[in-house]
């Protein structure tokens, strides 16, 4: 079974790890792709990124200060925080 829509060069991939609800969710260009994992996350958890070629590029915006309000805003589909 496939998960989420395919992404292409220039797309923005978002990741939401919610340890209170024990779930991991992905976004493509601010569009929620649904919950990828639920009730199976066991810590500690470390971020990682895989690149396939020497020309691949990635930038990471890590925000550890999300609040319940910003998560609720995000879940309503208003975009990435």
C-alpha cells in the first residue's frame, strides 16, 4: 500500500513527530499526507536525512518550540509552521 503522494524537485517535505499522541505524520507542500506511524514510536528519537546523489541538497528547519496552538493550526491545514 502506497503512502502519500509522490514528491518532486522543489517540493517541501514536512515532518510532524507528536510524542504526546505517539504518531509521525508527513506533509508535502503543506498538504497533510496522513499519519504514517501511530503507537509504535519508542524513544529516543533522532532526526536523519538520506540523499541519493552528490547533487542532492537539503535544508532543515528544526522547531522544538511548537505549542498545542500551532499544532492545532497545522492540523487544520493552514500550512507549515
